[in-house]
C-alpha cells in the first residue's frame, strides 16, 4: 500500500505541473472504486483551475476553489501524468484532463485492486468523516516525544501496531513502522505505554528521519506503486529490516526475525532492538 512517503512523492510530482492549469474534461471509466465515483465531475470541474495540491496522511486534496477532489491510492493505486491521447489500460479508471498549451495532459489513476477512492468535497474538507478522525502528522513540529508519551500513556498494546493507528499518528504504515523502530532500537512487541520518554526521544526523530529518507528516495516501489512520471522509487534498497527475514542485520549480523502483529508482518533484529 502506498504510505505517507509515496503519497508525498506523488504530490510533489503533480503539483508543479498542474497547479494553475485549467481542467478540460474528466473521464470516469468505472462506477466505483472503494466508494461510488462522483458522476458530476465533468460539469463540476470543467473550466476550473487547480489552485493547490495538499496531503493529509495518505490522502491527496486537489483544491479547485469550488471544492476539493479527495484522492486515496488504496492498496495498489498510482497517479501518473500522461498524454491525454494515450490509450487507457485495463486498470486505468479515471482521468483528470488539463489543457496545457496546444496539448492536453491527463492525471490518470491506475488502481488494479480498486481499493482507492475519489470523492468530491464541496464543503470544508477537514470536517469530512475520512479526514476529521485522523491523528497528528509525524513530520509536523507538534509531533514530539512529550506528545507521544502523553498519547500512549497507559496503553498495553504493542508499539508497532499502535504506531500504525492513523487515529493517533497518520501515515506510518507497515514498512515505515518497522524501519523506524529498528532505527530507534525498540522491540516492536514492547507495550506502547511502557516506553520511557528517553526512548521516545529516539523514536520520534527516527520516524521523521525514516520518512524523510523515503521521500528523498522517491518512496518504496513495491508491487504497483510508481511516480507520476512513471519512474520507480528506490527506498526499498535501504531497508534495514522490512522484508529481510532470515537475512543478516546490517549492524550486528544476527538474522532478521519476522512475526505477526495484528495480521501484519513485523521485522526486527532481536539484538539491536531490545
């Protein structure tokens, strides 16, 4: 699933090209992804200019002045910038076509598993149920060890799945939770409420460093994710633990271990993470 770094890489790829550009038309090829697709987008967006592209957690928000287009990439989605004349493939479900100069450019959603979402928000986007329940942004200044200590006070749940709870902290999916805990030297099975402030003071910068490094590397291209220009990310080449079960730890040489937490795979080094 595209996580925060992949969504941020997508935002940075499309914003400089499309902000300020005028929508020519919208093409919708399926009735629904995770939710039914709006049927009015062609008449609602035709002739409108894109004012900004922002991100909240794993959601993209395209501001057209009269409302926002909310996009989620789901499990397998990607957004690409392609010539509007390029024939759509089987899993290309949605085109937002902009008139740029004498040619037209499409922002095209490809989603093989159809778990993504495209919604039209005519009112305050932050009040929408999908966004209103989201937690703090991990790259925000307000995300500190003290904040995390207070948020996790008394929690008996393990730190790894707790980090992935978007109602508390947004955008830290399975890959980056495993990698961040390794960098911080924290066992993923440790109860969140029992982690000291001193150790959280290692965890917060580890999370931020992991996410920043992933963004700089173009995200992780696993399965279906590609950039808006069709290229791939390469952060997977820097993984310390994720997907490396049985391989030697890059620091101590002990084999990386794998376990199941909340039906998700966790990867860790028993020596470096205690």
